[in-house]
């Protein structure tokens, strides 16, 4: 949702905002800044990528990790704002 689209493998595979955000999230994951909650898809283990798990369109990342990620980059995506 950082690119204002639903997670989609086809979208992150093409040049553009979705691919850029995907790369940023992968980098944040590789440095353990964010960690996925799930490591399986449909009962199958996600393939290892370098020293971590391969992120995909069904990877779940906690709201708190995403909030820290956004705050560190001074981002304010509407979907992370708590209702008043």
C-alpha cells in the first residue's frame, strides 16, 4: 500500500513506484529493520534469500514494524494513521 496499490507480484516486477517500494522493503528486511510475521505461503516454506526470507505479495509485516519504518523515513501513509 505504500505505492497506493494492493500488493501484486506483477506490479512489483515492473519499473515504477511499486517496484521501488518493494526494493526499499526488501532492503529494510535484509537489515532486520522489518521482519515478516509469516514465513509460509499455502503451507510451503518461503525460499531463503541471502540471509533472510524472500518477500512476496502475501508477506505480512506487523503494523508496528511498518510504523517504525515509515517514521524513520518521515513518511505518513494514511493507512498507518490511527483513527482519532
